[in-house]
């Protein structure tokens, strides 16, 4: 990943093998977070915490990720609001 890609996808949390981040150009969508591990990716809405999309993750792992989203939801929402100025 190049330096310019990192600026457009700020990491807001790392938990185990997971990277939680925003796409900085997605300002018209409700608050959400992207989660990557290796070549798998998922997107979760934050209010309420719900799966929006997934590529490559097994259902069991998605439940684990959803629990992480729920556990860190307030911090993720604060980071969203701070980053996007809501």
C-alpha cells in the first residue's frame, strides 16, 4: 500500500489480525468501518452495528468481527465524527 493510499484510508483500530479503517471519500454514507485481514474485507455499519458487505470472511469470523465492532462502537463513532466533522 502506498503512502497516498494510507492517507485516504486512515486506520482507527487494530485488534488481533484485523485492521479497522475508513475510506475518506465515503462521506455521503452513514457511519461505518471497513475491516481487513489478509485478502478478506468486510464493511460494518456503526449505528446499529450490522454487516453491510463482506468478501472472503466465513460467517463465524464475521460474528467475531461484529462483536469487536460492538465492543468498540462508541470509539469508532467518535473517530468517524472527528474525521468527517459530523
